[in-house]
C-alpha cells in the first residue's frame, strides 16, 4: 500500500506559481541586504512577468539610484508617468532627487513643485519643501550646509572628524561643566581620549555612561575600543552593532563611522548611502570627505571623486585637503584602496600636530 501511495505522490505535480510579486519580494530582500545587482535581476524579472505594475518600476528606479545610475533610474520613472499612471505623485519626488544628483537643478525644482502641487500633505511633502529651499540657495545643492556658527555639539564633532582630539576634549569638558546631563557629550569626550591613546580613561567614562543609560554613541565607542584592545568579547559587541537599525539619523551616521573603523566598509557605505537620500542633521564638509573615503574603499572611485569635489566646493578655506585626495585618487593604481587614517578630514601627517 505504501508503495502505491509513493507512486501516486510521484505522479502528482503541484504547480508553484512564481508571479511578479514573488520576484519583487526577492528583489526587496536582496536590496535590503545590500545586494543591488541581485535586486535588479529579481525586480526586472518581476516586470517581465507583470509589465503593467508601476510599483515594480518605481522600486527598480530606487535601486538604480542607489547605484548612482540616476539617468537610467529616471528613464524607468518617466515610463510610469507617460505609459502607466501619471497620478503617482511620488514619482516626481524621486525624479527630482535624481535630477539634482546629475546637476539638473532647475528641472529638479520643477519636479518638486509638481509633487507638492499634486500631494501637498504627502509622505515626502516636508522633504520636498526642504529640498526646494536648499536648491534655491544660489542654485547650489548645499544639503543644509551654511556658513554659520556651528552649535557646541557640531564644534566638538567637527574637531573629532578633523583629528583635533585635544581641542575636542577641551570643548567637551567645558560644555559638561554647564550641562552635566548631556550624556552624548560624554561619549564625544571618550572618543577624544581614544584619539589621544588614553584608552583606560575613555573606557571608564564609557562604562559609567552605559550604566546610566543605554547610550547609542557610547555603545559605538565601546565596541571600537574593545576591538582596538583585542578584548575577548569584542566580536560579541561588533555583531550586536551590525544588527542594529537605528531610527535617528545622527545614530545612523555614528554607526557608519564606527563600522568603517571596524573594517566593515560595505556596511558603512550602505548607511552613508541611506543618509545621502536625506537626513535631519547639518552635513559639514568632513561628512562628505568621510563618505568619499568609504566609497573609495568599496571600489566606487567615481562616487569618491564626486564627493571630494563637493567637499572642495563647500569648504573653500581648506580646498587643499580635497585637492590632495583628488590627486591621490587620480594617480592611484588600479585596485588601490585608501588608508583608514584618511577618514580623518585632514592631510596625512597633520594628525601629529593636532593631538
């Protein structure tokens, strides 16, 4: 009887319908895991199966834009508007972002205005309004950078990013005298001490801070400190950090920085790319320099050059820094990757005078 059942079961063919949604979901999964080429393959297959589904086209455009292929992304978005559904307001917003990236600022502004006219209270309305304001500033895409005095926190972080660790320590200690419960500043203080090689003092500050509260910046710095020490538990901390999905943009940025110094360059670049689509903090020139180094580390020399050039435009007082790295990039041998120390926004060799 069992043999008969076996033969019957072998004769059954249960169809497994792989519709467009199946491949679309696989594409989304690949995209979320940072496998962009694989995501494109799956989503393109979904489109071949269901060529009338505009959501598939839209997601394909998002993945292409993440790769820096802005013109190709806009070709797919334009197809939605012309052949499928011209009422999809978000398409205009996505196109505006891509147009800005390729330097077509006037067209970007027109698309943003069209989006706001169609959906003034839409999901991207606030972003579109902010984007328009930035584009209107002398016709240059500053992404929030303005020549104004930095906040105390910005000043401390800027010193850290430039390798001015003694100045960062001085600023942090001074600020904490008047604001002793600004917990993030303690994390910056610890980072400044780590930069000066004062590991035990930094560890003590971070331990106290983590006892007081679950401070994200302290967790990042403690993970990096334990990794530098070769602590037996350092891999546990690293794995925990890699699994985090912070909600705050500033935490995303600090995670990107920490992952870079842990050697997790691809993961770091993924977070920088996320922030490049918009963030709620002001990006100073050091930010673009850092992203350029990470892009270069991951083999994206074209993006690195674009970011070094943007840094040069934003920081006219220190153009020699960007010019130094642009020269290095131009003269680098095929496959050459930059040193980790180049992540610091200064010319190599300066750090000894900044500590």
